[in-house]
C-alpha cells in the first residue's frame, strides 16, 4: 500500500472531526434500506447478532475513579459525544437491536470503561463532523466515533487508543476490480464515502496521483449514511465504497453481491478529548486495565474481531498519515 501524498491541511477542523475509521456518520440501516438489491438480487444474509453481557461484571477501580476531574466525580457522569448508527449497517462498531438499544463493539468498550471508572455515561448524539469540535469546546468530555489517529486531528485533540481499524474498498460483485492495494488502482472509478472523515482526507490528498500516473482521475461523492452509499452502488452512481475495514468486512459477510477489495492503510483508533485534558491518560490506563483483566478480550471475542485488538492502549501514538 502506498499513500503517495501527505495529508492535506485544507481540510482543517472539519476533518479533525472520523468512522469513520477511519470514520462513520449518522446512518439509516443500510442492511434494511439498501439490502434488497445490489445487482438485482436479494442480498441480506441473516446472522444472529451477539447478545452476551461482557460488561456488567466489571468493578470500579477506585484509584482510577479518584483521578477523575472534580466536576465529573461530583456529578458521577461522563458526557460522551458519538454518532447514532441505527440498524446494523455499521456493526460491529455500532448499531441498534430490534428494541432500538445501542449495541456494538464501540458501545461495549465505552460501557466497560465507564464501569471501571465508576461513572454513568451521558451519551449524546451528534453528526460525525461535530464531535471533535464538541470535545474542544467542552460540550462533551469524550468523543467516540471510530476516530483514526491522524496528524491533523492530533493538532486539536488528544487520543486514548482502544483498537486498530483501516481504510478499505468494497464494490458490487460484478466489478472488474478484484483487489485494491494502491490508490492508483481506483483511478477512473467513482467512489462513495463519508464526509469529514479520514477517507475524504486520503482521497483529497491523493487527488493528483492518477494524473501523475497517466491515468484518469477518480471521482468522489460524499454521503452521510451507509444506506445511501449502498444505493449508489446499486444504481451505478458509484463504483466503489471507501470506508472502515471492520465495518466493510462485516457488511460483505452479511450482504450478498458485494466483494471486499482490500485495505489501503491501517490506523490506531481511540477516544478523543480536548487537547491537554487530564482524561486522556486516565482513559489509556482504563483500557490497559481492561486488557490486563481479560475483559477487553471478552468484548472483542464477542464481536469476532480479535485481529484488530491492541496489545496496549497508547496516548497520542504516531499517526499513520
């Protein structure tokens, strides 16, 4: 994999806000709104969503709780800004069950951290682009949204990492592409992705790469929900979906007539907090305690994604781009 052009500064704070891991945004249920046809046939593969409880047995660590800022200890509440992923389109990261309850890997991780810190979570939903600014201005204590660690975001927020995720492509099964390992592999194609994400950052910063290679440029369309992206594949408006590896692999596993083409890059993903906030090192230590106790493994095993676990949470690791 080669990302041939450095991160473009023109995206500013809008890009500092990412699945979408990586990044994702608000979504209707792509597996219900757009799963009926991609290429003309019924596509949903029904698999049971895991329901085991991997959080409630976690006990508060008093030492970690005592390190929290006074206002959080006093209120007993930690405000967390995130995107509201409905249905199953962004699982295993996040979604809802039949009763409308928030579920997913990221949900279990934040709930486990809250249990360990001895606080309740005040989960507030916002658009993907507003979460990082919300942590900066104090609206949220913490932001979570599959935020990849990037050099642009590190200018405005601090990270406590909790997994790895990547940036990948999927296409209709009928696509002439069989693999994407370099950005030049998608030259001449139309690409659908999420705005304000690391995907936009990669595509915009490499916009001149195809011409330099003597190829037709790719075209990009931005959609805020997964259902619309899948519909764009169905109706031929887009050739490719560029999104988070974990969610795209899940999507291909649960929906027919799509194929996974490969990963361009792999990045650390973490909670984000305001620059200089005392919460970042506390969150790092909380994730590392979950790793040490085995509770972290239980969460990742529940969602069958052990290959993206961290050996150790880090504070502001070196960005991939």
